[in-house]
């Protein structure tokens, strides 16, 4: 059975991101399935599909395991705290 893989150019968080360290702008989010993001490139961060841009991030690490993608990213700029 083939495993689906999608290429993503936006990071849609749905509010499920967690901060890796309290004093850093490093976050981690888990997605069901396998999603490929450009590493060390900036991507748009949005809260929900179709919503306005929340910020800009750089993907620093991707891990694929157990039918999940673990994405670690550094938030470079934040447009709004809401």
C-alpha cells in the first residue's frame, strides 16, 4: 500500500504547536501522514486554512515516523498575537 506524501509551502498550525523551550522561538508540531516542507527556507505560518498570515518561520528539522510528520521550526516574525 503506498504511503501518501504531500509537499507543503505553508505551515498550518490549527493552534496545535508547542514551544520547544520557554526562552526560544523554536516550536514543534505533529501532523498525521507525511508532509514535506522546504528545509532552511522561510514559509508562511497560518492558524487555519484560508486565514491571514500569522507569521514567518524557517523549518529546521523534519522527522517521519509512525505515519506522522514531526516538524520543528523557528518563528522568525509574528504579525499578530491573536
